[in-house]
């Protein structure tokens, strides 16, 4: 995808990049997702959901890298086995590499455990000024949920 200049406010740009990162992570493009999330975190480190999605995308990248290395090791093992069997044709070695790669991928999945599905990314809510204020704990206080009006559950 060619680079493009984003227009709009910083919040709009971050919302666009977050949506892009969510879509990329959903289809398994964790490298693309982490690139978009790095841009968000560089300019707005407290963007809602960005750190969680980044952690999830980084975990996906690690799992993909792990499976890739196991597949490569399996392919090398297949070629080594074909060489030990003194296969007469390079096409057989190529076939052994393919089979070894599949076996390595399967072994990687066994060692890594069951692949986990990425949870759906939370949708960020843009900051809207409604006259409400934040209290000391960072919770939104709209005047209706004050300590005087809160009821605690009775045991």
C-alpha cells in the first residue's frame, strides 16, 4: 500500500490509523497493525485501546515468527532426510523440503499450543465535551453519579 498523507485533526488521524490497525490485525497482518499502532502511540500515547491492540498484535507477530522458524527447520530436516536417503533427483529433495515444512508447521502448532483468536478490538470513543468533568480517579462525573447519589450493594 503506498504511503499517503493523512488529513484532519490528530484525533481523526489516530481514529483512522486505529481502524486500519484493527482491520490488519483481524486478517493476520500483525506487522502492518504494529506499524500503524506505533504511529498512534508516537503522537498520542494515551489513545484508548492502542496499547492493548499493540500487545495483541505483537503476540500475533511472535506466534507467526515461531511457526515460520519451525517450518523452516522442518524443510531443512526434510532436505537432510532426502540427502541421507540418497534421492537421485532434486525434485524429490524439493518435495521432501515441502513435506518437512508442513511437518515443521504442525510441530510448531503442537509446541505453541492451540492458536488463539484475536479478541475484537475495542472501538475508541472520541473525546466529546459535554460539560461533564473527571473526578480524582479519572472517572467521568456528569453530576448524576456523585458519592451522595451512589448506593453500595448491601451484603
